[in-house]
């Protein structure tokens, strides 16, 4: 064969192969190893087979399908690094496990939960977008790597900034456009000149409008723009709601979140 043709054939055959080479992680024979059952029991089962009310249970196909819809990488990332403000600590609290061991445990949990072939292929498709921003992934309900109006409804600040940051005018935010919008909002919030007392007042006002807040025991304090909220509250969901309600209050430079749920305390 002539060298040009050889090169052409080589590129033609291998490039697409590399691009589609990612194999279904759940087809990996390692996740059927009996050793894994022991490792799962030792490291993950006390929450994922029972006692942490907000942990997705192993075997709960619907719960895991929903989580997997943002891709495998996203699940590996949160299993390895933890999910802030939840009982899901980095590596489930087992720092001695390697990243690869954690990934295999996640695959094991997904296999046991019998997620469908369709969910798996959608997850692989999402992974191909190579998006690492957790907030973007969670907002992207349509799983098309773009944020549309209906997906931004729950965060009015994002919806309002859509037009300005939609640089290619397609009516949607790409990950880059979204991150630019979010950091612009953050910069605006941080650079507003507001006294610490005024910030504390605004935060207390926002908290007073939330449902399920305990009547006492929550401490709000601001010093040089750094807001601290401390105390024990009922649920992870309430922590999320609190974060959302104070997120764009002008003047807050950073948020030191010392809120705990009783669930987090139980596994400390
Ligand atoms: C102390 C309790 C606890 C232990 C131990 C624990 N988890 Fe979790 N895990 C949770 C909770 C709670 C959540 C749900 C957090 C949320 O989204 O609110 C969770 C969520 C997850 C998720 C979903 C992440 C996502 O992005 O949606 C994965 C994957 C996961 N855990 C893997 C593991 C693995 C692997 C282990 C063992 C090495 C483990 N967990 C041990 C409590 C635990």
C-alpha cells in the first residue's frame, strides 16, 4: 500500500475507534468479584443498605438511574470527593481506599441496582460531554449539555442573566457561558459594599421565610463579609434551601457553612 493510503486507512480506522472506545463500566468482570461484597459491606452498606435516610439505597433502581443520568464520572467524583453538607463524606469516610476501589464500588452498587441498558448508554453519552461542574449537571435536566429557560427557573438570578451571557444567541447556556454567568454574579455579590450587620439582618430575614427552620439554636454571624451559619437542622434538603435563599445576598464575600444534620452527627 502506498504510504499516504496507509496513513489514511490508519487514521480512518483508529481515530473513530479511540473516540468510541469507552466501554460500559458495568461490563467490567471485576465488579462481579466476591471480594467486592465484603468491601461494600465494610465501607458503604451501613448507609446505602439502611440507616442514612437520605442515602440512595442499593437496589433502588429508580434512585440510581436518576443519579446516573448525569454520567458515571459525576458519580465517581462525588463518591471520591464527597458531597458537601451531606453524610456522604469523601470515600464514604474511608480514606484508605484508592480512587479505583471507590469507582469499582460505585459500579458494583449500580450493577446491584439493575439500572437499565438505556440509562447506561445515556450516562456514557453524557460523560462524552466531559462536563465536571456538578451544579451544571444537576440543572441540566434534559441532559443535552445546555441549560434552557425551563431548567433555570429554580434560580431566578441565572434566568435573569441568560440573555446577557448567551454569547452565541441560541437561547441556552453552554457550560462555559453558565460558569461565566455564575462567576459574574459571585463577583457582584462580593464587591457590593454592605455592612456586616446589614448582611446578618438580610440573612435572618431570608431564613425566617424558610419552612422547617428550628425555632432556636441557629447562629448567624458576619465578620468582614464572611457569613457563618451554625447549628443543627432537620435535613440535607433544608441545608440546600438555606444555601439557595442566601446565595445572592449582596455583600457576602464567602459562606462558612457550619450547619449539621442529625444524620451527619450520627456518622461522625
Ligand atoms: C455515612 C453514610 C454513608 C456512607 C458510609 C457512604 N455513603 Fe454514599 N451517600 C450517602 C448519602 C447520604 C448520599 C446522598 C447525598 C445527597 O445527594 O444528598 C450518598 C450518595 C452516594 C452516591 C451518589 C453520588 C451522586 O453524585 O449522586 C454515591 C455514588 C455513593 N454515595 C457512593 C458511596 C460508596 C462507594 C460508599 C462506600 C465506599 C459510600 N457511598 C458510603 C451516605 C453514605
